[in-house]
C-alpha cells in the first residue's frame, strides 16, 4: 500500500477504515433505527407504567388502598378492592361487594379464576381506580403485577440512550449444536428460577477475539442471549443486556449488537429479569446497543 492510501475491509455491516469502523451502510442504519423505534414503543407500553409487584401467600390476600391490606394499592383505588386467593398454582379473585372492577371493559360480577401472563392470549387484567392488576409468574411463584400509567415511575421515565450505530458490531456467528437440547435453570433478580431450553452455543470474532455465547431457544430457530461484557456497570447496565437473532438454514446467525438492549429492570424495580449464565460473561467490550439507563433504580 502506498503512502496516503487507506486500507478498507468489507464487513457484514459496513466498512472498516484502517481498523476503525466506518459508517454503516444506509440499509443497515435504517434497519437498526426501525428496530430501535419499535423496541422503544413496545417497552413504553409494556414496562414503563409498571408500579408494583406483590408476592402472593397461600390463601387469601386482600387488596386495596387501606394500609391494612396484604396488597396495598394507590389511593385512587377503594380501601378494599377484593381478595386474591392462591391455591396451588391457581389464583382466584373475589371482588369486594359494591366495588367496580372490570376485565377488558366488562364488569367482574363475582369470583373468577385468573389467567397469568405466561398464556399465549395474555393475562386477565383487572381494571380498577385507573390501574391494572394481573397474575405474573416469577419462576414458578405467583405474584400480582400492577400498572399505573400515571404513577411516579411512568412520570419520571428518562427515555432510552443508544451508542451510535457501528457496523463492526454486526457479526456472523457459527452455531455449534449440543449433542442434545437441555433444560437450564436461570435465576432472575428475585432469586426465582426461570427454565429455558438451550441447544448449543454460537462462535464469532469480535474486536479480534474469538467469542462464544450460549443462547436460549424461545421458539424453533429463534435465539435469545442474556450477556454481560466489559462495559457492564460502566457505559452499560451492570446486570446484563438482551439480544435476539434468528438461526439460518446454513447453521449461521447474524448478531447485531447495535440491537442489544437493557432488560426492563434497568429502569423499573417491579420487573423480573434473568441473570446471564457464567459462560455469557464476556471479556470483550461491546460499545454498541443501549447504554446504561440515566438513573437506574435498584431492584425492589
């Protein structure tokens, strides 16, 4: 190479200029920007308004704004809304006589068994006093999750912050299949175990290092990564970040760390997020994707 020339290397997401990532190509940038916009809209709808998480004890758990309740709700709700009755893995709600409680706008006229948020159709959300309540599973444990879109957490939400889109953090990885699929128990931040299926690891090169990550299979061909890296607790959220990718028919998958994002527990203490397995605690710095939340609230 003669003086004044610049070394160019083609990568999956753009060009490398003398070992430094150049701007990603226009289609890649549009793809990531579109993904980020959808992610932000989904997270605002699903997680920003969460305002409570209450563990259920076996038997009756009273709920309402009075401080004597097992589940104390905001002042916008009646002193006693009703009772959540836990019997094994079944949760039944009994409304307080005279209190207006609805599900999808339909009044709840008597006791009702509630579906939880693990069912495909979604949970039965009780609406009362401007809030919503439903059964949330933390591992195998039944809890009641509350959403209050006008509560303090929703009002003080500081938004999302991202690294600039960088083509060098979009890599092609090789899937190395395990002899057989296995069930793994991954603890969440509340100490409850979530059970996932894993079928192998992916291997790729990033910043000159060979890296392996173990994904969980959420559906055939869909890979879910929970990982930490050397930016965790500094530029990025200390516990973990999440990333999804699709397994291709040739046994490869494209990991775009520009789409790595914070779990909701980065900004909301009433969420349950899996911790990264030991093999997903990377020795490289991944300066891509979502940065640390502006004012992280510790886990409740």
